[in-house]
C-alpha cells in the first residue's frame, strides 16, 4: 500500500505537522472502516 504524498512528506521531515497528518490519516481510516461496517450490517 502506497502512502499519500502529503503523508510521505510528513514522515520525511521531523516537523510537528507529521503528528497531525498521522492523526488525520488514522481518523480517515477509522471513518472508512466505520462506513464499511455500517454497509455490511444492513
């Protein structure tokens, strides 16, 4: 699985921003899993 460019940039540079990007990535991932579970339960 290839990471999005904005996420890769966050890992390349040790700026505080990468933590925010990581949180956003995990949040979006959780959101997608939640939607899938809702669809599967119907």
